[in-house]
C-alpha cells in the first residue's frame, strides 16, 4: 500500500509527526512554486467515529488509514482507559476488541480529551447512553467551549450531566437509563447530532434528531455500515434503541479539511497544477470547492469513487485569478472548518469577499473570526470582523508576524498566505497543527512551500 501521508519521500509518517510536534513557530516565505501530487492524512471526524464505534462493536472492527493526530490519540487513550482494546498491525491497521459496549467501565481518573470538541461531545453522548460515570476534561481551549448544546438534550433523555457554567469539565453521573428523544437542534452541529445518536443507541425507543441545515453525516453512514438500522437524510436521522453494532472494515479517506490548505495553496501558487489524491468528498464537507469555484478557482474533482460508506476522489487545482464574492449562507455549514484558509483566499483575491451567517466560528478551537482577522490585519490585509463573519478587501498580503493562538487551522492557513505575501510571514504557536495534520510541514515543503519550522 502507498503511504497514507505524503508523496514518495524518505521520512515515515511517525517521523513527520515528531518533526511537526517539535516546531513551535514557522516562517513562510513567498516566491514558491507548487506542483506534483500528494496525499493528506486520514479524516479526523471519521477517525474519531471509527474509534468510538469500533470500541463498542460486538465483533472486531478493522480501521485502515486512521488519522494519527493528537485529537484522535486523545480519544483512543480515553477509550483505552475505559477498558476498550485496540491492536495495531505492522502496516498500521487498527483492530478493535469486538467485545461489545459492556467492556466500558467507569475510569479511575478524569479523561483528557485534549484539544478536541468532537472527542469530548461524542464521548459524552456515548457514556451517557451507556450509563458509565466519568469526568471529561481538556486543554485550555477545550475547557472554554460550550457543552450545554450536548448536555441539554442528553439530560432531556434522562442523563445526569454536570458542567462548569456550561463548559468542561463534564461530569457524567452513571446508571441513568435513557429514553429516546425527538430533538430539533437549534444549530446545525454534527457533534450534537452524533452525541444524541450515540446516546440513542442505548436508550429505550426511537431517537430522532432534526437539523436546521446540513451537517456532516459520517456517524449515520458508519452506523449503517456496522449494521445498525438507521434512516437519515439532509433533514433528520432516526434510530431505534437499544441497538447492537456488528464488526466490519472502515477505510478512512484523506481529510478534506486537511486537503483544503493544499487546494487554496494550489490556486495561489501551482501554475502547472497540483493533484491531491484520495480525499473524502462527502457532500456535507465540500462547500469550499463550490465557494472557490464561484471565486474563479480552477478545481477539478477527478476519479470520484466509493470507499466503503464514503465518497472519495482526487482533486486537481490550478493557479487561478480569484475574485471576491459574497459567500452564500447555505455554503457556510458544509465549509465550516475551512474558513481560516478561505479568508486567506479572500485576502489574495481581487475585490471584496463577504462572509455572513458564520457565527459558529466564534466557538471553535479559537474564535476564528477574531483570530483570523487579527492575523490578516497583522500582515496588512483589510479584514474587518463582523459578529457573524468577515469582510475582506483582498488584493495584496504583506509580511509580518502573526500568531495562530494555538489554533491548528489558523497556523496552516497563514502558512498558505505566506506563498503569495510580499514579505515573510512568521507564525507563532504552531504546535497544535499536530492535532489534525501531523506532517503538514514536511508535506508542504515537498509540494514546494518555502516553509521552515523552529522551536
Ligand atoms: C465535527 C463537526 C463540526 C466541525 C468539527 C468536527 C465532527 O463541528 O466543525 O471540526 O466531527 O462532528 P459542529 O458539529 O459543532 O458544527
């Protein structure tokens, strides 16, 4: 099998992770020409779900292409502390114990979910459903993030969940049998939907979650693959509890949200084209392609195919003259993780780009409206934050020093900005890139970035 991450090169994926973790600041230099082809690591959302569902299946689940990022490692460690077992084969495949949900037991210490909102919210739903008592905590970013959005509906199902003013640590008090629920989510959140569905697996009766807009459906697809009767569409997901999960094979596609940095990078700096292979193109995830094409980006989706329950393709991008647009609000949810790098595309584009309806960005790993507006302004871009988005008057990006504020996607987005800046961009606090994309730096360098890290 070809390596999951990277074009042919001497460094192993583990080696890349170590290099990325050691680099706390980056220098991104202009004047690079990108080209060739590459692969990005496995999808973070799907990897979390594969670990969580694999841990509770009645027969072994084999996971291929799992993301070895810090977020997923935290989920795996937490599951191991709860009693789940995972074996890793020589070629990196993971095989879960396959002994059912009964193996999970209350742990003797708080579970550290690291930087990961997905890990914490999905784990909360699972443990509430199983009635396993536990405390969930996380790093300085995660403990500031809102958790009532999952605790509220889980309480309505019968769970007893304590928070600190709506934020972590989350304490799940065990031994509460849950009832199915009919829940209309106020925000379109796949994390909330998934937490409720995971609880609903072990609740009595029907659980139905409806969403006001499209959110990613990886949980629904994976449950179906593992033999759980579930019906779902763009509006709702319905399961009947209690349910049991069978075993099977989960092939994790490359993460579209990691590919996004190379998609924009290629539009800015790949005159001969850049090919990104084996990327998940689930329709709930690829809003960025639509937005960038509206801006004049030359992006082709080639060799679209199915990989288990998920669609994948290769993505070819060519340097393009981008034009600012008003981003249609229906494309915000399917592009929600891509706004840091989309703001960079807007800064490089001619004219004005306006984003509205994206207030969810205020409660991600950082307040991404504020963090990105600060970073872009620091390199001379006219970027004006608004309560629910940003107005960017694009054209030129200067050089300067910025901080990612510990946000992995801000760090990578600003590295992309450096490709077409007028001077060097120095990016501080890049260590958290390892949460989602260990190996970004060497992979970007091989694609042609002039990017250096230092401690
Ligand atoms: C995710 C869902 C999204 C996304 C996050 C991953 C998931 O969050 O921003 O990075 O894996 O379910 P919300 O569900 O809160 O919108």
